[in-house]
């Protein structure tokens, strides 16, 4: 499934159904750049998990609404509801285990 780059206007719709990993990121953030290829691998291998990326610099109101204080912050959302959240880099196996347990 292709990665979706979300915005303030489309965030609710982009995360409304199924299992979604939301990546709150910024272009200048080192750990964000480290986790990007991990998320790309998951997107390519898991059709049942949608990856939604939201640039916090361009969409501050969404980040503030969800109380994102550090980046990268990852959410697991299930049918539009936040099931869990974590900040920082995670290797692929750990990330998938976290998503499945959320």
C-alpha cells in the first residue's frame, strides 16, 4: 500500500478506517529520516497496515490537537481512534510487534 502524505484538510479521512501508523515528522529531523525507510518497507510488505505521514511544520494544528511534543511521534490508529503512541525511532520488528499489540 502506498504511503499517504496527509494534511490538516485530509487527516481525519486518511486515518478513519483500518489499522494506520501515523508518522508525525519534520524534514530536518534526523530520527525521522532514520525511520522513513522502515515505514516504506512496512508499506510495501503489509497491505493491512496503512502508513500516513504528517509534516508537523506544515500542519501544526493537527500536531497540537494530538499533543505531539517530540518527533518522530508514531500513532497506531484503529478505525479512526488512537490505540497507542510512541516517540522516537524503532527497528522494523519492534515497530510491527508494537502495532500488532496495540
